[in-house]
C-alpha cells in the first residue's frame, strides 16, 4: 500500500514537472523587429520633454547595417565591372553576389524608419519621421531626420552610449 502511494506521488510530481516545462518552453522569443519597436517606444516615452504627446504611427522595415571592408568594396567593384561588360556572365555575377552576401562586413546594428506624432507647445499635433540607429542590443544610438538618410547609410557611425548615470531625469 505504501509502495503504491509512493509511486502515485512520484508519477504526480513527474507529470507536474513535464507540464511546467512545456509551459515555459512555449514562451515565444520576440523578433528583432519587436525588440526594436519596443526599445524605440520606451526611449521616446522616457524623453517626454523632447517628444511631448508622443504617439507611434508606423515603423518601416528593420534593416541590419554592416561596415564595408576592403573585401566588400572589392566584391562590389567586381560585380559592377562584370555588369558593365557588353556580355555579362550571369553565373559570375551570381557567384560574386553570393560571396558578397556571405562577407557583408562587420555588423554595426540596425536602422529603422519611424513615423510618429508629437504635440507642439500650442497643442498642435505634429507628424515626424526619423531614421533610428540601434546597436546590436537594440539600444538607440542616434536619430536622424529624413534629409540625412542617404548621406550616411554606408558610413560607420560611432556614438558613445548614454550611460544611465549620465542621463538627466
């Protein structure tokens, strides 16, 4: 009798452990886009004085950024050289593009375009669109307005992270 009771307790505990493990493993990890949008929202809300009445409208596509290396420049040049020939070799171009895709350079982080609303001092609703640069941990590095987009996309931007003890609250 005691043995049956012990087996019943062990079976019950085993079932409870299996059920608990299944529940924790079903938690879905956030996508990179979700992490980026969450980070931007939290950052914008934390800057209430700079972005009064902030309200997100939409986000563009999250784009990884890489620093071009000598190898990537060489591959770009070879691809352009092959494409400019009178009879370009499609298989050579494909091979070079595959090499380029596997040698993108040093990963710098992400960019994403974000459209949002703020309120002016007079209470007028203003619509803004900015390009956000995030590092590999989805921390905001810098924000640029639309006029600066094309000028910097291939450049490496180095910014010092704002440390929590240097931020004014």
